[in-house]
């Protein structure tokens, strides 16, 4: 019995040993073969150059400046007690004083490790002109690798800064989600640079090299070049963009020039602007605080992230709602300067009133009482539904990051947001673009295009992002009545912009004065804008399209704390249409 047990034990051990030998020699062969390859094959990645951003005429808006980077062989701290590392870093610091010896040594030792066999980049970029004359000084160092390097540059500085965006140093979170940024060290942080980052950054290339026991290259086994055919063509015209930047005189606001039929944006600016180049290498704390503490919010892209009451520019949409919900085209009211609901007065902007008012006159002279009265008959829910067809309360879909949706309020909206009922007084103030209603300039530009063409386009900055406009299907007679009111605003006496718009192009327009502070009930007369402090003044809107007979372009302007829309923006809008004419975008004159 003992003999049998011993035999079984010996046979079992032998079978186990044979199985192990089989596993190591046969089954694990592939694994260890791959592991062996890693010991003598090293993959070196090749960074793609970032794509150029161009305007519609091929003028570069974002380019790459040529320079050089400096990398050092790893593990130099183990050579002669680090003497070689100290010698190299001392020389670099001497030739390029902006890089201190302490900084260079600290960066190298932070990135060096026993497991790293790649060269360590201690300087990412030195301008070509600064390095070229000193190139020979560094030729004798076998432990140093000098490579060409690129740095993002924005030739027009602050012009179009919010739209174009900027790149910055890739963070650890960026590198975790974007493998390419680990090697380029930059990533799009805002604007088109961020929205189209995947396109602009290109594709990594690589080279598989055979190395010996000392980790020295002894041959190339495979090579795949980086792919950098990644130019971003935009719809912008930098000539028009520069012109607007020069002519915009206010502290803050936004301007949009858009093709009314396609949504292609020729120019768009958010003010105040800032120079994108300061972000490429990393902005200083002092510069950051200066921009951050500016009350006019230069960091906010007001085109898509500025939220404002629309004021009277909402009235075309509200008038459309009146018409589609039963008010006849010949509907009239009598404006005596106010209406009274319970014990509260709701005033018209014109103290003495407008007298007998219909749709066309209400738009021409921006009579608030007409819209108060109509809103009480139609109700906020129906008004809100019509405004939603114009794109209010939703993103326009423009190719910019983090676009805001604003507010298109109604009874359900308020109940969900504030858990309170809707009051009748909120209906009348919503009808003139006050109260809870908030919009972005991009939404107003898109909506204006809808009024001009009966189609709602998707605004876009890249030729890659075109989408077919959405039919609004407004009855032609109703739309014509709204358009005639806008024509009167700019072209007929008593129109709110008549004395402020003087252009070679026939323009249809609507002014808006959006209050930023409420008027107390005890104030029996509406205060003039020049009686208010700057930050208490209303925002000034002027949205328009032209030529009136054949709408091609929308120009929308908001001047923060500018007061009356026609006064603050009429001259600028006129000049923009004239510039469109001189640049050949509009052929027909008055």
C-alpha cells in the first residue's frame, strides 16, 4: 500500500513538472517573445504639427512659429556624480538667461527615473532667431538632443480672440483623455481651438528602433510619419473682423455679422477682447488677476455665454405669436403711456403714449403698451411656444464650446425652477423682453435671420459645420407685416433708429433697450438713461438684416450699458453694412 502511494506521488510530481515545462516552453513562448522585444525594440513617437486656422480668404488666424527644443539623455545624475548634467545645464542657463540653472536641474530630476529610457525635454521651445546663432555652442554634447519645435501664434492678437480661442499647456486630466497632448504638451482650451481640437492636433507618428544593451539605437525597424494635414477653414473675414474691432467704441458688448440664409458667420466679436498669445506659454498670476478682476468680463465669450434681457428686439417674435394665436393683422389698441393691472402701473417708454397703434406702428415706434395688451389676450404659454420655434431657450448649435441656452419662461418653467405660480404682471413684462427672459447675442442673430428669410439657420464658423436651415412656415402675410415694421424702424420718421442709421444699404432693423435695474413703482416717470450710473444703464440692442428687398446678411449688436439701441449702435451697424458693400458682399445700393 505504501509502495503504491509513493509511486502515485512520484508520478503526480513528474506530471506537474512536465506540465510546467510545457507551459514555460510552449504556451508562454508568445508572451516572453513579446516581452523580449520590449527589451530591444523602442517606440519613439513623432509629434504632429498643429493645424493652421484660416479665414475664408486663406489668411492665417492661428499659425505655428518655428523654434527648437532641448532634451537630455536620461540617468545623467548617475554619471560622474551628475557632473555632465551640471555642466550642460550651466551652459544652457548661460546662453539663455531666462532659464535658471535651478529651474533646469529641478525639471530634469523631476522627470528622470530608473524606468525612463527616453530623452527628457527640459526646454520645449526657444525661438529660431534666439537659438540659431548659438547652435554651434551645443554641437559637442552627445547627451543632448536638439530638435525643431513649434509654438502656437496668433498673428492678429486680440482680434477675434474669443472665437478663435487659444491653446495652453496640457494638464494631467487633458493627457489622461487625450494621448496626443502627452507628446505635444498643448491642447485647445477655448473657442475653435478647443471645439476642433481633434482635427487640429493631427495624428501621432512613430518610429520603432532596435537598441542594444546600452539603450543605443542600432537600427530602424518601422516608421509611420505623423499626420498633420489638418487646416481648419473658417467662414470669417479678417478684414471685416479688424474693421469691427476698430469701430466698436464701447467698454463691453458683442457684434455678429452672419449670412442670413446659411448661418455662415463673417465676423463675430466679444468685447473687451484679450490677446490669445499670453496663454500659449502659461499666463502669469498678475496678468490673470488683472483680466479676472475686470468688471467688463473679458474672459466671457459674450457671443454664446453672455446672457441678457432681450428688451424690445423680442417684439418681432411676440408679434408673430399674436398673429398665429388669433389677433388679426388689423388689430389696434390705444396707448396712453401705461396700463394698470390691479395697483401696479406698467409704463410705455414714451411717457405721453403713442395714441392709436397697430402691428406696424408698434414695431416701428416700439410701443410697449401694444405688447402688454396683446400678451394679456394670448398668454405667456403661447408666446413662449412661438419663441421656442425661433430658437429661444435652446442652443443655436454654433461651433463654440459650452454655449448657454438662456431662458424662455412660461408657467411650467417657473413652477419647475422656483416652485411658485406665474403672475399676470410677469406676462406683460415678458412680452417686452424683460423679467425672466434671457438670451445670447447668437440667439438674437439667428432669430433675426429667421424673420428675414422664414428659415432658421444654424450659425457656424467652420465650412465643415453647415446644416440646412429649418423652415419656420410663418404665413407670408404675417411675416410681411413684421418685416414692414422692421423696415420702418430704420427708414421711416418716428422709427426708433431712423435718425441713427445712414447706410448705402437698405436695412430693416429693431432696437432694444434692456433694463438691468428695475424702476420703482413710486417713480411716476421713466428715468432717462443719462440719469443713471454706468453699470445701472440699460443694455443697448440693435439687430438688423439687409438688403431689405433681398436679405443676405444679419448684423446684431449689443452695447453693454449703452442706453438706447439706435443711439448706441446705429452708427456702427450702418458702417458694417457699408463695409459689406465695399468688400463686395452686397451688390445693390439704395
